[in-house]
C-alpha cells in the first residue's frame, strides 16, 4: 500500500526541505503552496498524511484541516506546522483534528520522527491504492473517484482492486476469471468478464469521451492505465 504525504506550505524553501527529508525516508510526496491547490492535490492523490502549515493564503490551515476531516474521518492524519508555540495554540490545533503539532522553526529529523510516530498509530487506517484520483480502500470496501464515492458490486470491487494492483499490465480473461471465480467451472465464460468490465467502466470514468482507464488490448485482454 502506498504511503503518500501531502506537504502544504507556502514557503517554497521549507516545502522543499521537508520533501527532501521525506523522500530520503522512502515516502511518496506531493506539494501544495496554498489551501486551494492542496484540495486539488488531496482529491487526486488521496494521501495518508498531511503536513499542514497553518498560515496559508486563500484557504487557512484550520479550514483545510476541517475540510479533510469532513471527507476522510480517520483515514488521513494531519501534522500541523506553526510558528504559534503557546500551549493554548497547540491545544486548539489538536482539538481541531490534528494528530500532532510541530512548532517552527523545527529540526527536519525531529519532524521525520513525528511523521513516523503518527503513521505507526494511524497507518492501519490508511490502506488504499490510488491512481489519478481513483482510490480504492480494500479494508473498508470503499471506492472514491476524486470526491465522489462509487457504489460497486462485490465482483466489480474485486476486479477493480486486482486491476489497480497490476497497473499498466495486460491481464488476459483467464487470469481475471480465476481471480473473480477461483472455484468456478467452465460455465464462467469470457463474456461474463466483459460484462463486469463494461459496467465497471461506466462507474469509474468521470468523462466518458476520454480514453478509458481500463483499456482493451486486442487479442490479449485488458490493461488498467495508471496515468
């Protein structure tokens, strides 16, 4: 499962410093300089953790934190960064929904220790596979397309999960049949898989006229295109 971290910070130097240390520790990192761009990045990448500066242009850190928790509940952790070092400021941030609070200036290694500690506590809630705004949560049985929750049948869910675990890989019908119907006999025909894929496509394509996420590879099978 991916552990993607969104860094929301308007100071480019601080943002770059945090990114370097996160990538050094093998995390996938996305960045946003303000609250509005942070919302766009959040819906596209569905991160497990947000490192959030409170003093942001356009949408404040407090507003963004509330926005996150209205959508993701326990699925996403938030570490607040702030120059406000008073105890009551820290208490307010934690009561707002933050999982941790780090004051500026900070030591990058200390921040990494906070990241590791938060993910140890909350990482079990962040089990998801994400590709270009499409997010599947196998533990919870949920699928999100950007900010929209999709309602899939059991077979559609399992099929999508299998595709997303094997991005950009051609999967033949026999493989897909074995994945969905491991104990079935020859009554499960290729057209059964074709029917499942047709219905799944209808649900996961936000713009039907654009190239399909699940593409047909003539004479071979199907391929889930990750980007």
